C-alpha cells in the first residue's frame, strides 16, 4: 500500500491548525495533526520541505519503520517542530491502517479498556462569582471534573481565565494565541498568586462540596520552593492534580516539590520524547503524563511513553485544549480508551467553525469522550470549508514582572 500523495493543509477556523493528509494508491486517506500553537508555519516548512518529499512511494503499512526513519534519519533529533512533524506522519499512517482494516483505530491498539475517556473542562473567572458561574455551566454541560483558574487581584489578564471576545459577544475561551504582529504582554506577580489561590480553592470546595475532582495549572511560573509551598497549601482541598508547577526544562526541581507535598503532580505538555520523562518516572516524581499525540511524536511514541509510565503506576492526563485539532484529539482518545493506565483527558470544545472543517464522530456523553465506530480516527477534513478560513498570524502571550523583566507565561 504505497503513499501517492502527501499534502500539508493550513486552515484557521477561529485559530490556526496544521494537518498532514496522506493518500495511498488504493485510495485510503489518513490525517495527522501537526499544530504547534504560535509557531505553526515552522512545522509547515519542516513538513513541506523536508518530510513530504520522502514520503511518496513509501509503504504506508510500515509505521514503526517510518517513525525510526524520520527520527533517526534526521540526525538532529527531538524538539517540538521535528516531533510534531513526525507525529503528523505517524498518526496519518495509523489512520490509514485502521481504515484499510475497516475498524476504529482503538481496535488496532488492543481494543477497549473502558467505555469512554473521563474528561475535565476549563472553568475560570475574574472573581469568585464569575468562577462559580463557569463551574456550574461546565457541570450543566456534563463535565465530571473541572480545572479551576482564577483572576488575581491587582493583575490584569491572567493565563487560563477566559476573556471577552473582541466583538464583545461573551466569553472567549478558544484562542489564547492572539492574532497580532507580536505577542501581547501581560504582567505577573507570584507572591500575589500564592496568597490568592488557596482561598479560591477553599471557596470552590465550600460551594461545590468534597466530591468534585478539581485541577489547577500553575503553567511553569514557580520556583521549586514556591511550587512546594503551593502544593502544600492546596492539600486541604484534595486536588485531582496540580499541573506544570515549575519550568519543565529543570525536571530535577520536582524532587523538592515532591518532598514537601502530597498533592498529585502532572507535567509534560511541552515534552516531546520519552527521554524527557525518564528521571521523572524512575524517581516517581509525577503522577500524570501530559504529552499529547500531536507533540510527542505520534501514537507510536506516546504509547511507548505511557507503557513506560505504567511500570511506575503513573497515568495519562493528555493535553487537549483547542490548540490540539480534532484530529489530534481523536488520536489521543483512541489511545486513551485502549491503554490500561488512562487517567483523564483534557477537553475544551472547539468552535463550530472548526467542527465544520474537521467532521469528527467523537461524542461527549456524561463527562466522557467516546470514539466513534467508523474506520480509522473517524475524522474527515472538508477542503471547501477550510479554504474559507485562511491562516492568520497569532502568538501566545508573554509575561513580564512589574519591573519589566521576562517571566514564564
């Protein structure tokens, strides 16, 4: 089954997405997500100039060999651009193989281990009343676990807190990468954050009770001792997890955090190979793996990471907001329902325009994401609709401290 066509597709139905579409000589089509939020065109260039010319004429059945070819053959390994490109090829090949087999992808990964994947939604608010309204809205939608992000007194825009749409038409949850010629600058104050957040979780617990699983994302902004302090201060509120407490480059920092708190830790949405996790797994410094299929080298590579994690009783908690396309979300879901050590799946609904470009058979039912029973990933790309949403430059925000110095966003 030979690859006859490899196309790099870019569309922007509310935000930018990069998709690889492979077609074989017997007519099977596979899709792979290659979106890298705020740096999309770097992946487009890598794919179009360095990967696509190598694909035509190759046997689409040889998924493992193709993965090794693209990873080892480049010599300059790893990195988000390279691994997102490999992920797109790998995912598209799995999609083709499952379509050729006439079965949903999860069947080729070992079949179901569960009915569906437990998800968590994103509740946020500038203040407690707005946050409570957002939590109630997510509960009404059917979510059974909620991420809590709150505004900080004295600060303006804060990561994770929904802002107003540019036209004033309500909350704008879908696009943290702002459409502009340069990144938007925000101001950060760690001491104000550490003072405020424990009170937010106390208020949420008092309002919604002890049973609701609550999560929180610190988004790499803390030093090890600050992270340890936050984890300890949140212990009375029984978090499902505390995410990305320190900059991910320094994984050994989590030793100090782990020594001071029993709050479960999640990390890895910016990791892209199994090597990023070795120390964390073997010393059992985390509880959940955050890497998505899209950024970690595809289904083949993420399956290896999660099998390695299972040895240490560490579970999946795959990254899945709207900077993962419906193709990438479907790939993570098919893997998640198959593995034994699934934990939870992040889920943020895409815009209606996105769902028109990427027609997916994934269903959200009673807090679970459920894959369809159609062949492959169950996602179809609509070229005509996609063409109506051309690429627009967008950047993630940056953080500066009050003295003007750069800080992690």
